[in-house]
C-alpha cells in the first residue's frame, strides 16, 4: 500500500452520496493524497472525488422501475468494471446501492481487487438470500447498525460496526429556534416538514398524496405551515405537484437544507428511507409513508421479514411512529396521522427519549473506525 492509495467508489442517490462524502472526509485525514473516482454526487465531489457518472443515475427503486432502466444501468456497470480492471485501484468501496454494487464487487474480487461494502444490505429485514452474494462479493462489510456484524459472522463474512455517520453530524439536541430563524419561521408556528423522497419515482408516487394531505391539514388548522426541502433537480416537479393539489399559502419550498428543515419542524410527513433515520436523530415525530408501482409493491412485500418498514420502527422494534404504506397512504389518513401528533405531547416526549437513546447507540467515530477497517483490508 502506498501513501497515495487510489480508491474506486460507487454511491447511488442522495443518501449514498451523503454517506460516501462523510467517509471520504475521514479517509482523506488518513491519506491526504488519496485519489478516488467512480460514481458519486456533490458531497463526494467536495472531497475531491471524480465522478464518471452522477449518483442519481442509480436512483431507481422498485422492480418494475429498475426494469425500465435495466439496459442503461447494466451498461454503466459494464463500462465501470472494464475501466477498473484496467486501472486496478487499491480497493473498491461500494456505498449502499447493493443491486448495482454487489455484482460489480464480485467481478472485481474475482480479479483480485479488494472490495469493501459500506452499509450492510438489510438481510435482517428482507431478501435474506442476499447473504450468499455478500459473501462472494465483499472482502469486508462496514456496518452502521450494532447487531449486523454478528449476523454476518454466522455466514463467514468479515464485518466491522462503525456506527452511523449521520449520528455524528446531527446534534444530540438540535437548535430548533436557530433553524426556524434561518427559514423565516416563528417560534410559535406549527410547522410540518414534507419530505416526499429523493428519487423521481418517489415524487411521482408520493408528492401528490403528501400535498393533498397538506391541504386537508390546512383546512383543519389554517395557520399551519409546510416546508419542503427539495433536491434542486426535483424542485420543479415538487412545485408542480403542490400547485396541482391547490397548496399555495403557508408553503415554503427550499433547495436542499433537509437538516435545517427537520430541525425546524414539529412533525414530518416523510417517505420511507434514510431520511426517516435522519428525522429520528433530530428527535422529530413523523408519519412514514410509501407508495410504488403495484407489482413492485407485491414483490417487495412478499420478501419482507419484519412487520416494520421504516428505519426508526425497525431499530426500536416497535411501531413508535405510524407507517402508512401503499393503498393505506391516502391523503385523508396521512393528514389525520400528522395532526394526531399535535395533540399528543406526552407521546412526543416518550418518543424523543427513545430517539435520544437510539442516537447514543449509533454514535461512534465512524470515519476513523471505517478507515481503520479499510486500512486492514489494504494491508491484506
């Protein structure tokens, strides 16, 4: 291993770019002259990463949706594999995106390129059969939840618990007043954060429902205010969905700033995914919702191993926040579930205590632990 290692990395969608950016920041402290390239986004680029394709190229969820983009995605993977076999980086690090990364890792590992997978696929929640692919693909797995290394060890897979990097970036006690001031919101305002997702398909299936729910909430409580943190590329679609629902007054759509919005809100209506864990770390009550193509939903549901879908509920092993999925995610049901939090201060206090305990459990020096594990892989 040289003092200037070269890494190849792939991160899909916004959440993977965020996690990979935090990982790169820690790696660069160890190896200031490292080089890294592959597939990534703006947060990785800020750490000197060279993206041959943007991370949102892989931002597709659902079986039917993936089929529509299958040829393009497989073509990108083939091109990247051939490039990496020529360049032979010191290690490949796949950040989440298991459907893309595990096959790529298997091909690289077969050619003696070392592979690390960051974020264990959720084999404890669904698709337990994927464990065999992980064993073929990854020299080492960096786990963000404490129970995962023991589970992988049962299958002969080397793994390290590194904590969740978001737990170190989100304050234990978020400053709601400062967040509200930065968004022009008052201390006494009732604020709902609406997060309909970071993928085009999520906006397609969720945004209309979320904004129609907001209209119903506003009829019940006219003073309520809604804030939407939007990925810039998706902002026009989000604005269009809000207009179509008839939501104009009391609505603020901001570019990015999801953490500021979560810190500022009282409650969030949120798409299932990594953002729900961010909301939990901000100690915010939430209503989790999801809707997708009906065939993708049926296939996904059949592979589910636990009764929960949202990460906060999975980690707390209880329905600590409502989940309204597929046909249950009607605008009326979403509105009632969100408004229900405003009348339950004791329930909110209990939830905040559970989320604080979860935050402490996930809080580790992720960058250092992950870099230590990567260095051991490099040293063989």
